[in-house]
């Protein structure tokens, strides 16, 4: 399976982190009182945050791919992943240059990656062709046809071509609502949070 250069670099970086055992499922257990406080604080955060997310979804400002979207709680993301795909996935915390939580396929970390911050807000979704074919039932469908059907289904008209270092072509969409979408010629999907146009500062 061929993966675009940009996505490959991201996958390799996380693979290196995992090989150094920064990724963990249990890890050192925190003080029980501290954990209860953290859980209560996180619960309060999500009671407010989910209302804001639901409003953005209604306004069409959030792109949902098979129920997965940026900003959602990573625990909820794990729940809605189909069992056939979930069998090879794990959800855990990672610590390094960045800290947060991650859903990843094991043992190769090359099919499905979702990352979040410490508040469990999803910030990046990577689906390579194997996961895409399973989620969309598109095994055998050429990438060009998949991208066309994706554009039509998700009403994305202005995809810009990206010419990769290996000679392949990907397509990029930058939303003023704060996300970047990349579709590759190998049917990989990258969805990543960026600053919304209203949040950018040029002063």
C-alpha cells in the first residue's frame, strides 16, 4: 500500500514515538482524588463544549466523515467506529512534544489514526486506503472515482491539486471554518484542525 509523502511522515513520526514507549494504555496511576477532580472538570467542559459543537454541526460548519469529526470527544469517536475496523484499534494516551489521546491501529500504525488534546478534543483524523475502503465499502473503486463521489456527497467543490514529491497528486480543501482536508491519489483522507479565518491575526 502506497501512502502520500505528507501522511507518511506523520505516521512515521508517531511510530517513532510509540517505539520509544511514550504511548500507553494504563501508565502510572494518578492520585485518586486528583483523578476525580480531573474527571469532574472534563465532564463540565464537555457539557458546554458539546452544545457548541452541535450548533456548529447544524450550521454546516463541521465536516463529518462517517460520524467522525474534528472537535468531537475521542472516546465517542472510538465508540462509533465499526467493529470490523475497531478490532485492530486501540485508544490510549500519548506523551511527548505534544500530549493527548490517540486511536491507532496496531501493531503498524499505518491505517487509522485519530489524535486529540488533553481535553479529548479530536484535532486530526487520518484514514489510509484500507480504512477508507472498509468505511465506505469502496474496495476496487479507483481513486479518481472515489474522490469525485466524495466531493459530490460532502458538497466540496473547490479542491486544489497538490503535487507530491513522488510525482503523485493529492487534493486539498481549506475551510474558513477551521479545518484542512486532503484526499490523496491512494484514497487516503487527512482531516486536520487549523485556525478559522475569524481566529487569524495579522496585526
